[in-house]
C-alpha cells in the first residue's frame, strides 16, 4: 500500500476517534487505533510511530489538506476537537473542487456509451446534480430515496475490504429472533443491497454454510487476528441470486413456476417493473393480466405479493396461494 494511502487512513482514523467524545484520547490510544485500522486494510501489522501520529495531527491542524482541524490538547495529555460535531469529512466544497468535479463529469460523459460505462446508468446524472446543488445553494433536481435512520452502513467499508483482501471477520450479531447476541467468526463473500437494506453473505466458520446477515443487526465487527484460513467460495452474485426475489436463498428448494393475476389498473406497474427477470405474460383480458415467474418461494416474494393487496391473486402453486390466503385472513382479523 502506498504511504500516502496509509496517511489518509490514519487521518480518517484520528478523525473518527476525536469525534467519539465519550472517550478521552491519549496519544498512545490514537497510535493503537491507527495501527488497528491499517491492519484491517493491509491484513498485517503496520508499525505506526509516535512521531508519525504527531505529524499527522500537525498536518490535520494546518491547511495543507484543505482544512484546519481544531485539534487541541487538554489536561496536557488528551486530544479532542475544540468544536463540537467537527469532522474532516464535513469540510465544505470549494469553487475549485466544483470546477474539477464538473470537468471530471464531462470527461466521463465521453465514455458513457461504451459497454463498461453502461453499468453506470444514472450515476453521471446523480454526480452532476450533486455538483449543481452545491453551486450557489441550488436546489437538487434529483431526489433519491434514503433512510436517515438506516443502521449498519458504517460496517460496509470494513466488510468490503475484508472480502477484497480475503479476511475472516469476528462479529457480534443479534437477529430479530435472538434473545442474546452471538459472537461469530465468518468468512465474508458478498455484499448485497435489497429494498434499501444491506446484507452480507458469508460462510460460517463452524458450520461452513452460506448464511445471510443483515448489516443493521451487526452490533460490532472486527478483523480477527487469529490464524484462521479464509474460505473463498468465489460467489457470483448474478448466479447465486438468479432464482430468488430478494436475499433469501435455500440450497434445498428448487425454483418453481409461480402464476399470479394482477388487475387491469395495476398490471402496467408489474409490466414496467417485473417481480423477477424470469417474468412472462401468460394471458390478458379485460380484467387484468396473468404473469408467471420461476423462482424459489421465500419471505421476500410473499412480502412483495402482499404489498399489492387486493389487486393481485396467486393462482399457483397451491402451497403459496394458501400461505397468502392465511396471511390475508389474519390481516382482516386484526381489523375486526
């Protein structure tokens, strides 16, 4: 890893530490935090000297990086930010930054018709809109769905680099059904986003089975320093999730043909936004459209169907039709 990248990791780590006002940070604490952060990225111990961190703090205080971080020493041994809620991640974008971003967007636009950049559908527009909104306090003209209370996003960076560098993770995980959290060693394979939530597909260290973990149920996550050999299953997301809606995949369940009818008013929504890539139109009449998909029945599919309320009817298989019928009966009972 290049030394300048090491420095950026240390700056970010020092910033994260000083933003945590529930703890008093001595110089040795900052050194340990930087060492741990570099270990996570490198996968091996990286020596961080006292002088290195002292110089990092000095540089962060200066304007060499575009900000003057208000780092102060109090009680002659603890470091903190003099300004509440300060972070180097919140520095304002300068006119020069905006100019550079605009130039970068224009360069990217020259390549967007190439197959490689067709995967970036909408990215350039979102970048351009973000830059536009920054200039002269303009109002954004693209509004993206976001959940300000969404938990678990802070784990994405750690998980991503663990997958990239093939590292085993130790997590404290508490599912919605669990009474107490569990400590687990896992071999992360793939990050998956669905319905504005993030999930981690990983191999359990003990059972050696693929398991899906919701990032918002992970209480803590660290790289394990134990001598555990990483298990790489080389998961291709397109193949693994090919036969499901959502993230729940069962190795013991085969995909099956599912037919459902959507009323005339709502059929266009299902045509333009299919339930699954396998979706086909079976028939149409004055009352609606019959569709088919070939997938594993799972929780996410049931939630999708139930979301259409009285505008959809599951025709087959009988088992799924019965489950939806039972859930709708319980829903009616809740209103009686």
